[in-house]
C-alpha cells in the first residue's frame, strides 16, 4: 500500500496558507521574489471530525519549517481539557527546555514567578497567586518576546475545541494581535464542539472574509483520486463511487477504508464494491469497537488505559493503569498499532481523535471510573504530583477517601498559585463531595471560597459562611475565614454586611491582637460605606485608638493610616493628616501584603495629594504599582493604581497625562466588569478630566456609554460619583438637575462629617449651580465651602474655593477673591486651577476697565492653560484677549519647554515690554535675580522674540 501524501481539494486552503506564509516571511512560495513587508496574521480552519484538519495542520507546519519559520505546535485533547495551561505548556515549554534557572530568570525577567508555574518551568511561590488577567498579560509578553526574537514564527493549534479553558481564553484574546507581530497563528477546530468558554474564540477573524475557512467533504472525484493513490490506478470507477457513498466524502473514513481494503486483499473493482459498506462500519463506532474486542482482553484493557490517559501516552504508565506486565503490554501495543488504532513507540497516541473518543466511550462506566482512579494513583506513584492526578480524581465517585481529599487539596493549592482559580475550584468542589473528614470540612470550604474569590464572589460568600457554621478547632483558621469573608463582601459592594461580620466576631474574640486587627478591618470598610449610620462616633473612636498606638506592627499602622484618611475627609488641618500619614509609613506599608487589602496604603498615599504634596503621592504610587506588577495583579488592583495616578496628574494640572493614565485604568477596569468600584473610579475620573479639557460633549457621551448615573454605588469612590455627575449636568447647562444632585450629595456626606472641599467639592459646584436662580444662596454656599477650605489649610483648596466665591459674587468682591485665589494657587501644585483663576481674574479686570493688568493675567492664564492641556480654557483666554484688542504674542509653549516656570514668566513679561524693575516686582524678587533668569532664557533659547534681545543686551 502506498502512503497517502496528497491533500485533495484543499487547494484554496493551501493557497491561503502560502499567502499567509509569504506575508509573514516577506517571500513568495518559491523564495525567490519579495512579497512585501513581512506581517503576521490569523488563519482559522473549521470543520466536523474527520475532514482533514489534522492533516492540513501537519502540512502547515511542514511548509512553515521549509520557509525557515520557528514553529510552535500544540493540540487540544479530549481528556486534557481540565488540565490548566496544558496547551500553553505544549506551545511554550519546548522553547525553554533545558535552560538553567538563572537563564530562565534572565529570559523571563519580572514575569518569571508569574508565568513560570503556569508553564511548568518552576514551582509556584508561597505568595499570593497572580490574578488570571495578570497571568494572561505575562503569557502575552512571553509569546510576543519569542515572536520578535525568533521571527518569523508560526503558532499551530490543532483541535482547539479541546484546549483547556485557561489556554484557550488566552489565545482567543491574543490571536488578533498576530497582525502586529512577525507571527502567523493557525488554528483548527470543530465548530459544533466548541465549549462555552470558547465563545470568544468562535468569533476570531480568519483570512476568508473575516471568518474561519470552513472545510468541506471531498467530492466523488477527489475520493477516487485518494483511493487510487492508496490502492493503485486500477481501482475502477464503480468501486471509487461506492467508497465516496459509504464515507460521504469524509477523508479520515476514506483513508481508513482503503487501509481495510488493502489489509483484506480486496480487489478494488465493481465486483467487490458491495463489501465496502461493512468494511466502512468497522472504521468507526460499534464496528471499531467490535474490531478492537477481537484483539483480545489484554489488548482491549491496554487500549482503554490509553484512552483514559489521553495524549502523549507513556507505554509503561499505560501498562500500570491497565494492570498488565511489560511483555503483555508490549504485545498489546503492537496489536493496536497493527490495527491502526495506536501509533508511536516511546510515546503512544491514537491514530485519530475519533478513534480515541470511540474507545473511551466504549469503556463500561464502572470500569472507566476505576481506571481513572488507578491512573491517579499511578501518576502520584510515578512522581508526577497531585496536579497530574487531579483530572482523573474528578472522574471518580465520592467514597469518603481521605487520600483523595488530600490530593485534590494539594492540586488545588498548586493550581491556584499557578494562576488557574477555576481549575482549583473544580478540584476543591470535588474534594467537598468526597467528603473530607469532619474536622477538615471548614478548611476545605475556606480554600474553595478563596479559589472563587476573583471569579465568583457570591459563591465565595456562600462557601465562607458555610465554613463559619462548621465547628472549627483552629482559631487562626476561623480568623482567616472572617477576614476573607469581610473582604469579599466589601468588594461586592456589601459593605454593611462586611462590617457586621467583623462586629460579630469582635464580640467573641478574646485575643487582643486579633481583636485589634478585626477592629482595623471594620474601621476600613466603614470608611468606604456611603450609608454608615454613625460616622462621627466611629471617627471619635478611631481618633482615640490611633493616637495611642505606636505603629509597632502592620495592624497598628493600618489603624493610623485610617486615622490619616479620616482627618482628610473631615477637613482637619492638613498638617494633622500629614503627621499621621508619616506615622503610618514609618514601619512600612506595602501595597501587596499577604492577606491584606491595598486600600489603606492607597488612602495614605492620597492624603499627601490632598495636602498639596502630590510628588510624595506619586512616589508611593510608583512603589505600589510595582508591587502589584511583581505579584502579577493586573486586574482591579492595577486598574486602581493607574486610575488614581491619573487623578493625581489631573489635580496637578497635567491633563493630557491624566487622560492617558485613566484610559489605561479604564481598559483594565473593563476586564474586571461593569458596576465594580474600579469601573466607577475610572469613569468618574475620565469625565472630570474631559470636563477640564473642555470636551463636554465627549464627557456626556462617556457617561451615557458607561451608565454613569443613578443609582450610584453604595461604596464611597474617588471622586464622589454623584458629585461628578452633578458637575457634568452643570457643564451641560442643566442647572436645576445639577442643584438636585449636588444638594443630595451634600445631604449624604455632611451628616457623616465629610466636609473637606478638597476631597469632595460638592459645595463649590452647588454654589455655581445655585447662582443661576438663587444667587444669594449661592454666595452663602460658597462662603461656607471657603471656610471649610481655610480650616483644611492647603493653598489649592483655599484657592479653588476663593475662585468659586468670586464666580458667584458681584462687584469688587469678585476681583478681591480672584486676586487672593491666584496668590494661593501660585503656592500650590494645582496647575489647572491656577490657569482657571488667572483667566478669570484677567477677564474680570478687563470688564472693569483695567486693561493693562488684565492682559498680564490673561497672557499668564493662556500659557498655563496650554501647559495643562486645557483646550477649552485656551480658547476662552484667547477670546478674552481678542475682546481686549490683544493678541497672543507671548513665547509659544513648545518654545519654552526647556525653561523653568520662573524663567518662562520672566521671558514673557519681558516680551510684554515690562522693565527689569517691573518684572522684579511681579516676581516678588530683586533685579539681579531677574538678570540671571533672563540670561538663562537667552542661553537656552537664543530667541529673537520682540523686546527680549534688547532687554538681555541691556543687562
């Protein structure tokens, strides 16, 4: 019999492959002529079982290797679907095979501890597991790095419908990026067998008009060609037509049928065609099983063992599972190879997945369960560990076996630390059904709840509450369950339940240090409650407790950190908040502490921002984000980091940078899901940034796109969502609606003692909204906010409140308030607020006839607005200058990027024609300093701007 090498009626598919390889390598199929700039692509083939996907994929790999491509290859397996990262390991592990640990660390860098365990390159660490998104990002990095280093590269995944959920989810998200890399991704799958977790994969674009290329059955002509290639050209037309009829053009069945014809020595003519239907029946289903059974009991049992083990079957392991001796197993393997059921020597595999499936399904259910149990025991005995055995234990029946529970718990712990919480949860759920010993039940429930934390918080709550109902002898375990339960309740926007859970446990806990830890956790969740019933009382208790603590351990520093934040919210003098912030940080306050939230370190960092020390905030955020990234936390944690860092940049007046950061944070928050605190933070800050940049329509569209409106979250978010919504309504001219929302925010926050306009400027926006219909009330509201800002004492808070007071006042008070606002804001880091105050003061001076002074402030305001990226404010300043008969004749911002702020100010004042003495007065300095500033400008810029050279030459 001749070996079949021809792919019949796959010309269009192979043409697509050649085209894609040509674009990847930059060469045409003959390698002689450039085909253009190399670029990657995604190529997907879909079709039912037996239509030749595997043969086609083998040809893809052959052609890719012939063109000098690095080929990564993997295949999903029916029995390996529950093995986390099975496909990812097939693809990537060989690329690092044999490398020493030092070399692996050098190649993977900071991703070593995150992706290494998932790929089987190193053991998981004892720290917190990476979140699934962080691990996906790490795998993205590894594959991208390999694609660039070893270009051109082809990634071929066969039987993708059987890939494990972790690998398939990662590849489905990554594959569209292939076009940006020297990487061709080729996948093949059965469309009707894609599992639920692969729906995103189903929609991936192929090269055939934006959809996968569907494989079709062979025509009668193609089947005839295949038959004659296998059996000889003397096969007549009637025989070939019957072959096509009984196989329905299925290539696999046709190849197997011709093999049976050859083995039987049947003459391929019309006279023997009537035998084909019976021969075809033996290729699949019951016919295949009947043929297998004729090979003998030992051979059948060996085949069953191989079907249970799946792919990459080691003969000795299969023999152990089947309960056969070495020679008996070798004979069985030979018989199965002869029957075209198995192939391979050192490693066995089924000739086709259809055969493996048929053999597996033919195993009597009781025997199948027993074989899985035997396989688990053999794998453990072989030293492959609990994770390798776990998928088999999932198929066994519960029997109260302590050993099974132990192995499943160990496998879950390893799998969870490798970044596969869903797989870990399935192992623990099975362990719970075993069931575990009575005394271990609470521990298993706790582990199960912890594994579900990131993906199913409601399920986590149920498991943890069930654990607390069990008798727990280990007090430390009980405390861990309480901490985790309160954490997941809080993160599910159930803050009141989180607080009550801790309160109940505090009453029955007699360990002073444990009680202090629980009190600190309760204080924290109460701080985030929008509906806290007695905030002033909690504040007094927190103050009393924190003031006597020394910060000896993390719990004490957390309480001091909460005292810091309470001082900010209540608007105590800023120096008080800063004092406590430094106390909290003195002994260390990491953002990724085991079994701790990151909320308190974030609050302490933000306290510095509100106290006009944003540089310190950014230092703390940089360290905190680095902690998150080292842990592989790329979901909500990193979203909060980027989003709040955007808020810092916004408050510093660096609006373009703020927008970049908040959009990055929003992308991460969208991975976490809508309605989560991370999502509210990101959308609220993005709206604020857009309003500051003058893009009101875009801000309104953003609110609509993300359902940023009532009902607002039960948790306190930064910035306050209702206040941001009120500010947006005001910017859109909906003043009455804005008054209602902002007044409602005040009624919610004021009784809780949250009265710092630096944290939540609801009064400032309310005053602006009230000024349209009730101007007297607006003044009262603004002055009350100003009083609160003066109590907090930061220049930015006072300056912002003064600007609002000016806006709602009349007469000479407006100029007075604005001049004071500018003076305060010049001493603050609030660049955008300063720009607003400068333009407002220049506008007011112009309207009162003080044109010369107006020009100074308008020019300065214009420059500051340009520096901030506040496009709307830039246009407003230019309009005011035009109304005053002036034109922007100052140094352009791009010309002055290398100057300090004082050098820029001196240069602009010189261009305006002011003398050195007048400049010195404006800058509150002496003339000699002005000379040094102008000399620095001339040295840096070499500018010939009008008036500048003369002024410098005169010095």
